[in-house]
C-alpha cells in the first residue's frame, strides 16, 4: 500500500509540475506576443493550467517533502529518485530543444533562408524559445538543488545511483538521436 501511495504522489507531482511549467511558458509567451490572434484563448488556457496545477503540485510536493523528512525509507526510495531525474529530463530536454531551435534559426537567418525550413522551432520566435529555456532551466535548477541535498542526506544511495545511471544513458541516447537527425 505504501508503494502505491508513493507512486500516486510522485506521479501527480511530476505531471502537475509539468502542467505548471508549460502553463507559465504559455502565459509569458502570450504576454510578450506581438500577435493578437487568439490571445484571449491562449491566455485563458495558460492561466487555467497555472491556477489549477500549482495548488495540486504544492499539495503533493509538500506532502512528499514532509514524509521524506521523517522516514529514511521514503528518502531513499527508488520512486523518489525516478521523480527527481524524471523532472530533470522533463525540463532539460526542452531547454536543449529550444537552444537547438535558436541555433538552427540563427544559421538559417545568416544564410538568408526562410525560418520555416528549420528542423526545430521553425514557427516559433526567439522570444518563445528564450521563455521556454528560462522557465525550464529555473525549475530544473530548483529540483537539481533539492536532489543534491537529498543525495547528501542518504545513508543508502544505491537506488539513486542506479536511477542516475539510467538518467545518463537516456541523455546519451537523446544526444545520439540529435546527432543522427543533425547529420541528415
């Protein structure tokens, strides 16, 4: 029963943090957008994501933190490590994707080619990319600091080491895929 409860809280926290992140990105993009087409709908959707996702995330995240502060087994659980590294993947991959989109469009601009030919982010603006990079990097930095503090307080860090190894393999696979797509 404990594992099911742990799975529920970590899964809901992971989903809700992503909802809040992309809601904030949508909110900032609509604020800084120069186009007035469908701005009200985009703004309403972004506000809804933030206003609904934030309390859900805070409730689950604060509960997770409170329980893990009391219980050593909870602190060293594999699901906790999967959550941390999953959040890092969910925030750092969009950072890399948006950086690649900025670089791709910059190269196309220097070559006097249309931005629509871009492999990534051809229909986005540099503001869209910078907003996504900033918000995702900010959230990744927060969870990275929490993860480092959690790893220091562990007596048995084997679960975290295994998940960190998987996390690194996933980054290598992602990097290899980006090299293959770039080479094409």
